[in-house]
């Protein structure tokens, strides 16, 4: 995992397409212009990164949500098969502006959802709303796309902990990504330029053509080992195992919006929600 920084140190101690023109000759559709990706709406945690997120149908008056990794949960890594919902929390997050300057401290009052099964995500509910954050600091949340990402898409991984932005592309998707006791489904594999490190865990992965979040950064193969902690391996549908030393990964987020109401209430029983249930 691009694990929480303190965990990383202890481990070291141990070992858009446009519309085609209406002309006779076929022409390529123009590429969508890249949007500006900066630190606005990004948060820093004590040992990880994260972001203030909303879903396409979230209302401005809904409680603001913060997304990071499941393995960044303050009470420790969720066990394989474990799903945590409605857990009290008073965790704080440093809210950054576009320049990466901390402008406020947000506070959680609940872990709405957290798991390391099939995906690696924690979503916190804060004590404020999107409208209040916008009014006080001029900062809007990042929108989580409800559409599966596409291979070849240019992306940026934005770390609030390090105040660093990594730029690369989606190289492809992994049927199963296995690391230690955990297994994640349909993971995003980056091209090599996104050399994320400990502390970048939980960073949003942003599609530069839309500005929307398509995944949450979570791990990378550090030492070339096979399927061990900090050395995830790729497992194909037919069981073939591939190790890519130095390559990093993220977990898709497109399936999360279907599990929340417009008031940002978790709705795991919704017919279209495919997130793991408790």
C-alpha cells in the first residue's frame, strides 16, 4: 500500500469526445480541453491524503464528505471481509486552497463507510456543509464520477499530505489486485510517471478532461515481491499472476455515488449499489 506515512516508516524499520463535424470525410473528434487541477478541495490527514467529495446528485446543503483509503482509517486497517458503517469519529482534516495552503480545519463526526474488501476506501461525514465551506473559503468539493474510467485517460493524483501532484495516464485495469490478506477488484494501474509514495494514500485520482474523481490512490509494488504487503500482484481472470515492480495503483470510485442519497446518507440497500455490505 501507499500506506499511511507512520506505517511506512515502521515497515522500513522492520524490513471527452466532441461531436464529429457533419462532413463527408470522416474526421477525428476533437479532444476535450484539460481542466485545471490544483489543490482546492484537497485535504491533508495526519498520515494520509484525501479530498472533500460530492456525488453528482449531492445537494449543497448536505454534510460535506471526505474520502481517503480504508487503510487510512484511524482505528486501524479493516480486516478482509469487514465493512464499517456509522462509526463515531472526531478526526480532523486540513483543507487546502488552490495553492496548497491550509485555510481551515474540518472535523468528522462519523465514519460513514470504510472497507478494504474489493476496494480500499473510507468516507467521513464532516460537521459542516458544502455551502458553508464555499461561503467561508470559496472552495468547492470534487465531484466523484459515476462512470467507469477509460484506459489511456490523462490523470493527476493530488496528495494533500505532500502537497504534490503526480501526472500520468491510466495504463489499464487489473481484474484482481492482491496484497497480503486483501484483494481488490477492477483496480486502476497507472503508467510509470505516477511514482506515488507513502503519505499519498487516499489521494483523489482526477480525470484531467473533466476534473472529476475517478479513483482513490492506494498502493504500489515497492520491492518486486509477489502479493505481499506493499508489493501487490496482479491476478488475471484465468489466475495468471503478474508482478510489476515500481508500478502504482488506485481503486475505482464510480460505483460509490449509487450508494448515497442526495443528502449524502449511505444507502447500501439501493438496488444499484454494489459496494460490499456489512
